[in-house]
């Protein structure tokens, strides 16, 4: 069947994204054609649209890397999801980036997020395959692992799990288990930080401290039973380090999850972690050099770890986490904010950039009704 639909196309950083009607070719062997049910906006999309990541993105591109969709056509070759469930028309699914499965990092190191031959949705280039989520239709590549979304998880939340939450799950996978006596500090109150604070709490941490801004993001975690929520607007780094020490008998946190981004967050994390503790770097995305007291790191026996993206096992952890704990943390209310049609993606990007919203939702089906 021949289909086409609107998609947000970025051809030129100066001109910005525009809406285009693009053909949704029938899926090839192993491919899946989905109708995007919900997409969500990420800080990364703002950087891509503005050209900050021009060295990595490949124009022209169909924007959007977070999303979930309903299967409208299955390419030749029977497909099951990564957990073994059969796939059928109408199923709501999420998908991981496309890793080759054959390079050293995929096959030997078992860290496909380091794959040498990757294709990332929303990063381009567009070449006849709809590989971005700000689009009516999307081609899930044959090499992308997919998962069915559990019944109790809304499309908007499932979409938000495909970037922020699955990255948090990857970070936790790379760490020793959180213990019931642990204090976890989360730096950054964006979607990654909020999910990290919820996950650390659900994993059993004795104390969880969330540090970030603006106030509306900290307020999203109001009912989560966190030990403290500290606004970086109006406090100094020294005051925040002191607050963490006060909560931990002067020792510092067992675990600091850096989900903030700016260089100062790394330095603050080093100060906040206890001797022998771990600083997990998830947010850093500035490209600047940060001075580090490497002797101090050694003497204090600090572990510095880092995480980028996630493989399909972390997507499954993320969906299971939402299924089990979604209601407890009220994520639907806390995370998902206004819903936009494709024509208003520019406004959604602005709202994300300004921190007015936590996770703007894009619903391509709304576009028809405008
Ligand atoms: Zn993202
Ligand atoms: Zn690979």
C-alpha cells in the first residue's frame, strides 16, 4: 500500500525545521512501518535543530528520536519482539537505535551503545526511510530491536522511556546494586534526573536527594518521598555540598548520579561523593575541559563511571519500571506536559529549551485536525 504523511524535516540550520509530506515506502525485509502514536521532545532535539551537534547530525534529517508507534505494516520475515512476544498489526512498540551486532563493541565487548556502525533515529540522514519520530510514519530498521509496550503504560510515557529512562536504566546496570543504607544524590532535575531520582528511590536507597532547577521541575517530584529537593537557583555549590554532608554525617553520598549537563555539575559531584563512592556521569554534554584533582580522586578512592544511551535490555527495564512504578510516582502528571501537533514542533522545542515543560509530547495524529 502506498502511504505518505507529514514529517518535520531539517535541511538547513539557518532555516530551521519545516513540515514536509514524505512517502512511507512499504517496509523491506525485517523492517516495520509504524504510525507514530506519541513522540517526546528532548534537550538533544533542541541542540540538533540549532546546529550544536552539526558534527554528528547528518542533514537532511527527519527530527525526533523519542517515540512509540503502532505497527501498520510488517516487512517480509516473521518478527518477534526482543522479549520473544510475537508482533502483529496494531501492536504499540518502541525500538532501540540500529546497531550492527557484528563489530567488536557489539559482539565482543557487549556494549552496543559503542557500536562503530550505528544509525540513530532523529540524527539523519533522510534517504527515503522515515527515521525520525516527529513524523506520521516511521520505518523501524531491520537491525533495530523492538519491544511491545505493556498495556498499562501510556504512549507518551512509553515515548519518554526511549531516551531519558532507558539511559537511567543503563546507568544503574553499570553500577553495583543500590543498597538499603545508601544515600543517592541526583544532580539535574530534567527528565533524566527526575527518572534517576525515582529509580534510586524505588531501588531502595535510604536517602535520595534531588538537586536542580527550575522550581517547576523540582515540584514534579514533590510527592515522591525524596529526602531533600535543593534548588540550584539561590544556593551556592558550597552550600549544596554542605547540605549533602549534613545528611550523611559529614561523609558524602554513596552514589552521585550526574544528570545535569554543565561542567560545574561534574566538579560538584566529585565534592559530594563520599570516600570510596561512585560518581556516575550521565548528563555532561558541554565539550569543555573540567579541572579535576586526580590525586584527590585516587586518595579518596572515587570511582568515576559514565553511560551513554542504552541497549534493548535497558528499554525493557524502563518499560517494566513504568508498568510497576508509574502510578506510584504519578509520571503521567509529573513528566508529560502539553501535547503539540507536528506544525507546532518549533514551539515545543522552545518550551523545552526554556525549561517551561519537562517532556513536551508530539502527537502526529493531531495534525489532521488543525
Ligand atoms: Zn532524548
Ligand atoms: Zn556494532
